[in-house]
């Protein structure tokens, strides 16, 4: 399977406020992106899945990647 890059936009509940987020991830399919977002926010921020609202997932070309870590991985 070919690895693709996705940009995910959404909001998550932090305390009593909704915080917007934009995240870029490598994955082979959209379903994998959902799981990675839930897993990452759960482990880093201790947030339950029902407090994460994914608004959009779009595949982007490598040239549009803004995340410096992901960009360095792609250049290697």
C-alpha cells in the first residue's frame, strides 16, 4: 500500500472550551487517520474520543506539507 499524507482539521474539548487543531499525518487510508488522531490526542492530552470532532480530512501532496517533522521525514 502507498503511504499518503493527510491534513486533518477539527476541534477538541479542552476544559470547557473547544480548541481548534490542524494536524498532518502519514497514513495509507482515511480510516487510519481517524484512529491516529484519537490515539494521539488521548495519549498526549488525556482526551476521550467523544470530545474530539474531526471536521475535515484531505489528502495533500508532499509539496504542501507544513509540519517541519513530517517535512524532514519526506526529504530523507
